[in-house]
C-alpha cells in the first residue's frame, strides 16, 4: 500500500521539491491564492520526479523500453556517428516523454557498456525528427552476451536542459536497470539491427523497464495493429 501512497522519488528531485516548497511558503505569506498555485506546482514537481519500481521481463534476447512515453516512430535510420556501431541498416525506435511521464531511464538490454559519449547540441522540440541528430544527447552502446551491439540515446528537448547518465564504459548492466534521467520533457532513441523482430507499434504507450520493444529470438515481429 505504501508504494501507491508514498511514491519513490529520484534523488535529483529533492532539491527542486525543496525549492518549490520554500517559494510556496514565502508567497503564501502574501496571498492564499498564490499559496494554492505554489502547492499545485510543488505537487507536480513531486509527481515529475517519481521513480516507481518496475517488473522487468528477464530472458536472453528481450529488449525493453528504456523510458515511459509514446512510441513516436519506428523507422530505418542511421545511428549517431559517435556510437561507432557496425555498418549496416538499423531500426530506430523513438520514444517521446512528455512532462507528465516518468523520466527515470532504464537499460533496454543487459550486457556491458562499451560506449558512453556526451554530444553537445541544440534544444529543438524532442518530438521533431531532427532532434535525433541536432539536439544535445548522451549516446550509449551495450554489448550483449550474444555479442549484439545495441545503441540507445538520451536526447534533451525544448524544455529539458539536463541529461543525467550514471553508467560508464566497461560497466556491466542488467536489463531494466536504472541508469539516468532527463528533465523536463525529452526523448529516448533505441537503435537495433534491421533484422531484429520489433514487437511494438507507432502510437503505442511504453512503460520503461516493462514494455518489450523487440525480441532477438522471435521469428517475426508485429507488423500492424488496430486502435480500439
């Protein structure tokens, strides 16, 4: 019951929550109306930095969503050059995070981090396709037990100006493990070899650490869907 009434809060959030609460107290001395506005904003701040536990499916070959959000596009696209991925065609799954989504990011598949590169850039709206190339980003590559190289990228957005990445090169990671966050509104891209069976659709909602994006051991992916 406690996990529903008192959510986990990411450690980055406590400073912001304290600032919002302090400002609310100060302006509340002058106006009840402002106090209510401040209380609502403080509540939103707590909501934004929530860090719920997730139940991650565990099996070799599964790729889970690294973030909560809307699967905005599934398309063939070249990965950022700094990743140094093997030559070939890649499927890019882009997940857009609004300011109402959980912004804690999770490792999409277990293995060893072989690349972690920060790339400064612009702050276009993260929902735009050009954000993958031009926006500030943190690119990571994980080498799986099956020797597959999977790329995933934290991308800053129009409002998001801070990328946090808590993993380093040569570090071993598990599927669904927390590895960072982006604030306040952003995007996550996952790059998979073109032949990888994809199990999600554009327009679908993803749950970080739980939704299965792809399965290297599946014979075929989902090709179409219906909205109900």
